[in-house]
């Protein structure tokens, strides 16, 4: 019996709420931490290894990007998610998916509503992100307009159905805030990649809430050793590129720790020099600031 069998039973069909009417729940899971170890030690069978040995091997596998053993574990979820968020979700093509069909069934009568204090401003530096919020008064106006649009779209949809319009055509004007449901089955390696990307601070807030719920409420208790290694070597890790390392080396040679902005620019990679905007330079600056190499404050990530 898997070591996490009791935890699987506890979590199965337990709906964790996300947003205002969404949820995620575990349908089933195959495998546990020892299953990852067993796959890596295939010639040894189950064996009598200690938990400490399992932890050491799992951390080695994660650290050195040996991904196949993690693919031996699978999880199946049922999720309810707004369609605009689902569009980002479904880009992760390494899962098996069966989605609620509005060709066969009437669309779910629920749409994600935005609270007045949750309307975000477009980021100036990041075209696909947001930064900051509208003032409450303007937010209230936007929420009222959203509610009116959703109600009107639903009313038109219902009128078409009552008139006999085919469901596949009646749905055309439903807003992307309409909730959909889907079964989503994925192996642990690809699930961790999904969580790495979607729990990251630059991911859209709505899908980040789903990823955080899946990661912390389901994956962490089911696979504690794998989760610990994932956090240490992926989620809380930092990639230092060859160019990043060159900046640090030049700052170290000049004895400039922590360095000021002017000193960072003097030590930047030559390929960045002269560029008014350079995302790679900005990312390097943020990494070095978080390491304490640069004396820069208030590096708050955009949403």
C-alpha cells in the first residue's frame, strides 16, 4: 500500500475553493515518494531503504534534472475555472484533458466576478502583466459594468436556447469569465513544471491562485519529500546565466559589494550596454539585488 494512501483518501473529492466560484479537487493519485525512488532504483525493487535514503535520492534526482522517475507518479484533478484562465492552463500540453462541453450541455451558470478593489492596471514595463490597482471608486464602476455585461450575455444565451438555437451556436457571445469544468490528469514531473510557471510571481493572479492551491493543499501533503526538493531546487532557486556570473565576477574584482546602480551598469555585459531597454539586464539586476550584491530597494514584482 502506498505510504500516502490515507492522505489520498482524505483529499479525494475534497473541493478547495478558488476565486469566487471555482475549485480544484483531487480525483485520484497513483504513487508516492517511494514510488519515485523505486523507479530510479529499478534494479533493486522495493528494497528496505530508509526514509533518509529516499530523501537523499529524490533531492539528487531533482537537483540534477533526472525527470523520468517523477513521471511514474500521476494525479487526476477535477477543476472549475474561468475560461480565460483555462486558456492559459491548457497551454500546458503534457496532460490528458476532458472538458465540459457546451455543445452537448448548457453552459455553467456562473461567471467570475471582479471585486472593486481587484481591478489591476496595465504594467508599463511588462506588456503581458499588471502593476497596481484602480482606486475603489473607479473599481466599483468597472465591477458594475462587468456585472451588467455578464447578465446581458447570459440572458441572450438563454433566449437563444429557448428559441431552439443549437447549443454550439448559442454560446458564441458568452464572456470568457464563464466557468468551465475539466478533468485534468498529469504526471508529477509535468505537474511540477506547471506549478513552477504558474506559482511564479509574474504569472497572472487568477491562475496563480489555482496553482498555489494545487501545490500547497494537494501536492505538498501527498509528496512531502518531492515537494521539499522542488521548493529548494526550483521554486526558491535562482538561475545565474553566464552573463550574470560575468557581472558578479567584475563587481567582485572591483571590490564592489554591495554595488550601487552606477557600478552595476559599469560591470554589465557589453551586449547590454547602449540598450535603452533590456529585459535581460533588468532580470540580472533583480537577481543581484535579492542576493544582496546590489544596493537596490523595493524590487516588487509585477502581478
